[in-house]
C-alpha cells in the first residue's frame, strides 16, 4: 500500500486528489440516480379535467403532503382553524353524516387528540393508516410511471455504498500510511471523510426525496400550468411566516369544490391574520381565474391586418398606418430560407400574432404532435402575446379533410377540445385563443346552440376568444338565428381579438370568402361588439381579389376609429 504514489503525496497535493475523487463520486451518484429513472421517455398523461387532490398531494410529497392537504381542506371548510405555535384547533362545526371522507374523518379525530401540527406528521399510526388508504392510488400511479420506480432506490443504495467505500477506503489508506510514517495529526482526514460521506448521502436524499418520477414531475408541471398558477403563487408564500403556517405550506392546489354550505365565523388569532389574508387572496385569485381565464396581460395591439405576401411592399410603405399584423402560422412551418427571412423582416417592423389553420383542435384522434412541435417552434421564435386557432377539426381518422369542419354541438365535443388544448398547453406556454368558424351544415345530434357551445368550450379550456364577426353574421343569417335575442349569450368576457372580412352570396347563402370589402351588416355587428366588450386587437382579413392597398388601409383606419371612440385604443 505504501508503494502507491497517490498515498505518498504531500498533504496539500493529496487533498487536491481527494477532493477530485469526492467530486467524481458525487457526479457518479447523480448520474446513477438520474438514469435509474427513465420514465420521461414517455410523455406525461393528459391533464384531467377534475384533478384529484390526493393524487396531486401524494405526488408532491407523499403522506406528509396528504396530511397538509387534508388540514388545508378542513380549514377551508371550517372544521379546524390554525392558531399560533403550530396549533390546529377543531372548531365547533360538526360534519354532517357522509360529509367527510374516511381520511378526512380520521384526520379530524387526530386533530382533536393531537392539536399540534408536527404531532400529526409524527403520528406513525396515522401515517400507516393513510398509507393503507392510499395503496390503490399508489398502485395506479406506479402503473402509470408517475412515482419513482424501484430502480431509483436500488441505484441510490448502490451509489451510497460504493461511494462510501471509495471515500472511506482512500481516507483510511492515507491515514495508515501517515500513521506508519510517524505522523499523528490525521484528524483532518477523518473530518474530511465524514463530511464527504455526509455530502454523498445528502445528495442522494435530495435527488430522491420527492415521490414523483420524472414523468410524474412533468405531469405535475402540466397541471400547475393548466390550473394552479395564481393559487400556487399565493399559497406558496404561506409557508414563509413561521412554524404556525406549517400545515398550509405546499397545500395541494386542486382541492375539490364539493360543498357550498356557509362556514361559521371562526376567530383568527392575531398572529395568523397575515396567513388568513393570504389564503383569502389565494381563493379569490382562483375564482377570478375561473371567471376571466382569457385575460391576457399585455397592452392592446390596436387595428391590424392579416399579412399576405401580395402586398408586402405596400405594407412596408404604409407601416405607420398598421398597428400590428397577423401571420398565417402554416406558411412558416417547414419554411424555406426566403420565407424565414421574410418572417424576420416582419418581426423587425411589426408586432406579430400567429393564426393557425391545421391544428385540428376538435379532432377526436388528438392533435398531430409533429405539427404541434412545428407550431411550438414558430411561436417560440416570434414570441407573440397570444396565438389563435379555429374551433374545428381538419383531420379525421388520420386523414386531412382539406377544410375547416364544424364540430357537433355536444358535451363530448367539448371534452375532446379540452383534452387537446391541455396537450397543446404542455407544449406551448403562450396563451391560445379559439376562433368561431362558419358552418355549411349543422351536424345532427346537437345538444346546444352555437353561443352555448362556444361559451362552454372556452370555460372548459380556459382559452380566450377570437371573435370573427363575419363568421358570426354568416351563421346567424344562413341558419335564421335571432342575434338580438342571443347577443348577450355569447362569451364576451372571453373576448381577446376580432376578425372582420367581406364575403359574397351564392345560391342564397352567405359565404365568408375574404374576397370583398367588409359589408355594412358586418360593420354594424363589429361596432356593436366593440361597444359591448373590451378587445385587445382587431384584424382585417383579405385573401383574394386584392383591391388597391389604400382600400385596405381605409378599412383598418375605420376599425381603429371605433376602437378609439369606445376607449379600446389610445
């Protein structure tokens, strides 16, 4: 052993080598644990429409998080109240028979017996009982690869044992060499070895302390994005004031809204007043998000024009008269160098929004992930405040049907759109708004009319609305709907953007052909909408029979005047 060169190095040089060995051991530990969890090879499952609080809590932090969530739920419903010094106090409110789940009932009994929050977390009997109750959920999460696989624990132990043997073995070998050479001051090596082993175990703990696998973390991230942004931000601060807020720290964001009975007034200790205010703010933020999910925090863009290459030169010559432009996203997917150069030119001179054609958000087959990836790359490149798509389907059975097909006005169709929107949101963080389209025929079996279908779809998805007033006018006219009666039933609180355009009549039907000047009837509807609801942007669409560019500019200017007169634009 004494013949090993590394063991005969002087103290400072040996410490350098020892430090390098420790770093390599820590790096190897990280890689072993990291690659033991390969669940991210599969995409996360779709975000559910009604997330389960226990599922989320268990993924976030196991039994401890389940206990926090149950306390949070009981406190929100008035059965317990938080007090100073980490106390959870039962209130006088008694649950009705069947009002509480078995886990809620057991935790309420535990609170009555052990009013300190930390005692609940340390109650082994309660934890064992909760684990038994959560066994089916745990099995389901394991089957879906949402919790860490057993291989992570196996490789963690291997890395800990192997790393400890390497570190301690090297330190003991050096101590033996120094001791036989007559040196007695080896305490520093003992300390370094102990600190290194402690660092190894701390790293392993940090890497494995959460229950969620890599796929599970992606699943949680998707749900936070879809449902919990504001509430997460508000509740996230509750853990900071002190130990009295421990029960609220990290509470699940998706508690079930099952009961509507009024809660008794419970006195909140002065020390807990800031906590109560933050909880109230969290609840209010959630309600606000549910009511105005389409609110996009960006200044209005004004009156713009749908970009077409035919008038590029005129557009740049009159760019001061166009506030922003809307590009067709599909024109820049798999684009040539020339098209990409055009896109960069437009970016340099105009605010941009993107309008998609072929996402097929209403397809029961789901969205095409390859197409979605291309759209995501475009959105990332131009960074618009929002982007839009048509509320329709363009593919069925894996076959492109070549046009925007209207959907059946049914709850099943709404569920399809909701699932697809969640898939899109996991890939594209920029807000998505949906456009109402024209209908050639109404699909039989509808359960509601267009205003209700659109309103319920936007409510379910949380998307904003791109209101095409020309399409609305076409559908109302062709199907004989009563716009005066139904005007207030459209989801004006979701309005973000407006399209207007001209069309033509053929065989007694109006067609949204985008090949003529905007009609007086569409202008009247446009002005009524502008007066009725705030809007951030309006776009003129023109695709065929291009007039002199000045006529387009006149329409853009007329649309802007209405915005200004109604206080929607500067």
